C-alpha cells in the first residue's frame, strides 16, 4: 500500500508551503506526472495533515524572547496583514495600575498574542512594568533586562479576549501606549495594534497585587463571616483578585440580598445564575450590564445553551455604583420566586451558583470569556445578618461543619467569631467530565480498534489459511470484532456528547464537531455496506471492495484529524503534549503499514523467483524448503503485529492519562 513512499519527497513541498493546508491540498488533489496511487494517498494523508497541524501553530506556548523588540512572529516568512485589524487594545487607568484588554468588536477569536507597554513618543522603547497572568491563558517573559514586562499566550487555544493588569516597576511620568501583536491563526496576524495613550505618574515602584488588594479590599470585607462569597477565577477570594465576585446575605426584610462586583469593560456583562445542576440550562440569571453610558441590571433565562432576555429590572429594585473601575450591582431576591415556570425556593432549598463574564452581542449576552459553578448546591441563607435594637452586626451562622467553629475570647471578655470555609469552585467541571468520557471512547475506537482492524484487513488476508474462528477466517473474525467494538464506542460517545450539549450547538470556528459527525457517519455507513455486499465471486464484488476501502480509510483519517482538533477546544483542557503522542501514533502506524507492504512485496518477489528456478531446473526438482520459509514469514508478521499491539496499549494508556488530567 505504501510502496510509493519514494514519492515522499513531496512532503518537503508541503512543509515549505507558507500555508500548510495549501501544501496538503497540492499533495492530494493536484494532477501531476506519475500521479500518486489512491492507496498511497490514503496511507500518507494522515501523516501530512498531522505534521501540518503541528506546524500550523508556530510557537504554541507563546512568543519567544527573540520577538521582544519587534513583536513580530517568525512564521515561515509569513507577513503581517496590511488591512485594518479586527482587534483593539483598550486601557482603563486605576490608580497606579492600568487594566488592559485585547478584544475584537466583531467577535474574532485570539489564538496567539504578545503585549508590551511602550513610550508614546518613542514606541520602540519598552516601558518596564509587570503584567498579571492567568493560569492556562497567559504568561510573562523578560525583555530588555526587565522582569515580566511582556505578556504572551500559553497555548493556541482560541480566546475571546485577553484581560490583564500592568503596573510600572520604576518611577514614571510620561504618556505610554500598550502595543499588541494578535494572531487569528498561524498565517493571519496583525502587528503594532496600539492602545490610546495613557498618562502615568508615580514616584516610586508599586506592587500591582498589593495595590489591587487595597483598592478593592472592601469587596471582600466580611466574606464567610457575615456574608457568603463566591468568585472567579479559583482561589481569587483568598488573594483578593477576583474578576467577578458574588456576595450574598439575608436582608433586613427577610429576603436575600445579592451583590455582583467586578471589572467590566464597555458593552460587557457579569452574570449570576441559579441552577438545579452545575451546567448551563434551565437557569434563572441576573446580569449586570455595562454600556458606554450606564450600568443596568437585567433578568434572563438560560434555555438550554441559549440565553433569553426576559426583562430589565425596575430601576428602584437594584443599586449600582462604579468606584475605582469596579462595577457593583446589588439586588434583592425574594425567598420564593417563579421564573419561566420553575420555582426557586431560596429559604428551604439549595441551588448551584453559576458565575460568568463576557462581552455583549446584539443587546444579548455573548459567549462568556470566563465562567464557574459551585461544586455543591449552596444554602444561600447560611449567613443571616440580624438587625435589632441595641445590637449591631450580630451574626447567626447556619450549617456549621466540623471545620467551622465559634470561639470565645475570654481575655477581652468579648465574643468573637472564627470561621473556616473551603472556597470550592468548579471550572468547566461538567464539560470536562463529559469531554473526558467522550475523548476516552473515541481514542479507544479510532486509535485502538480501527487501526488494528484496518491492519488485519489490509495485510493478513493470506495468513492463517487453514484456521478459522467462529466459522470464518481468523483475520476476518478479528477484523469484524474490532470494527464492531469501535462502532459501539463511537456511537456511545456520540450520543453522550450530544445529550450533554442538548443537541447540535456548533458555535465555534474549530471544525472538531463537524469533522466528528462526518467520521461517525462514515463509520456507520461501513456495516450497512457490509450487510449488502455481494458474494466473493460476484463480478461486481470489486465495487464493494473499493467503496469499503475508501470509506473506511476516509473515516479513520478524518477521525484522527478530529482528535488533533480536540486539543484546541477549551472544554477539553488537553495539553500540547497530546499532539505529540498522537503524532507518534500516526508515524508508527504508517511505518507498520509500510513494513507489511514491503514484506509482502519482498515475499512475492522471492516466490516468483523460486518458481522461475523450478521451471528452469525441471519438474524433477522440488523445493522442500518453501513451506518452512512461509512459516518463518508468517511468524515474523505475527510477531510484528504483537509488537504493534503492545505499542497501541502503551499509546492508549498515555492518552488516557493526558485526558484524565485535563
């Protein structure tokens, strides 16, 4: 099948293409002298596209130090785009720090970026300062003898926006701009995207984290003492560095008072959802929306994966304020409310709390840039602030656990409270669980069962001639078993992810979902064809053979490409190392096909030579060693099949581990 690998020199042409996909298209579809055989295309296609996928990411873990000065990617000579960029850099000054946001007003995603502060009058000079980072999103590098003065991406996963805070490291009295390079894809990127100038004047170095705590410390006052708190990202309450903070306590009228606090850019929102489970769907949502001129509170409903606006809250039913760049929305919820036909009894029941933040889209809530849910249902009445005559700030705490206690300070003869609470949040918890299950099943099917099934059908039809299993030849029994098992795994995974996603909900530019559906459809088509296949001696049998071969190989190729694209999905949480393990599988898979093909070709050539020698020597000379040679050849093939099977087990275990820790 792969003996035409003498044509593999064309691989160099693919890798030299500026656009890696155009190189693959040339290899597969451009007619040329001595066009590659169909079998060779099927064999080499996975390798070419896999290498292309890996190559398309350039620097997947961020800009290198060599780009400190120009902030220009070195992507195989690809030049920056000349037209106006669809991205912007906005800045919000808050004391001695600057909040910087990279975003697209037209909804374009960001795969890679680099960001620096530059002097407005001399934009080739870097202003020394430190950026804050987010786990799994961004990291800093040191440029021009500075520390943490350049921000870049951690991986090529598409991102809706980049938000960071910058604090100058030295005294400064000047106008500065923030310059960004943003990559939409490997081949499409823009440079020199500058923010509006901002005036910075400080006399001494400051610490961004301590400053942030001081300017926003009132947000966290009495958290887990007189009010409940829940924030994103994880651990932000302890560090007082939340993007969004939800606090809640009983109000004086016996209902529940909620407060949303956080940084909001223009035309963005932060939202709190009440839910019966930790996933989006059938949730009562209250959002705080910041427009250019106003801050408003609204009520909406999550209908499946879509958010439907119900009404804007009456202005006298909530309080808003904007202080030091922090948006605050405070509102009251009755103990028992009816929303969209669902009852929420906050006084007697517990519910999951959902938090999200993101941009507005067409007056509605756009896809969240960050979200979280509590791991367990929340008792929102656990913090009850009592207001009675002569007593201020008397606290009644419900639901104490073994790790929560009250103590009496006897030395001062006063009563004090000490409480320990575990801040537990779940990020994409349910999505990750379902994605892990789906990924495990799909990898088992396409990498394990299908690769073995195709190998047996392609190279072992002449093996074990005189032996059968379940009434059929051994190769066919094994091939059928592997393919049926693969189909079962694929169908289960397909149903699980569709049920979890509430049907088709494709909103991403990542083609993983589309390719996965195509691969599944082709896989389902295979057994249908097999049921109606003609007999082995039928004159039209060759049509089935070719269709079965083409559809089967196409399904596997598309499935493997789909697995590669899964790494880019935010919900998968897969690391870059997953690419390389899959690449190892693809290369070894092609090499084992090549080995069996060469071995078969060599054995047939020797057999033909032996026949010619017998004819020349006359019929009186018989080769008694031929059967022994055949046995040796078959034993060698079975040994290599066993080695490949062991290799597959190791690869699958490694992939399972990477999926499990994602």
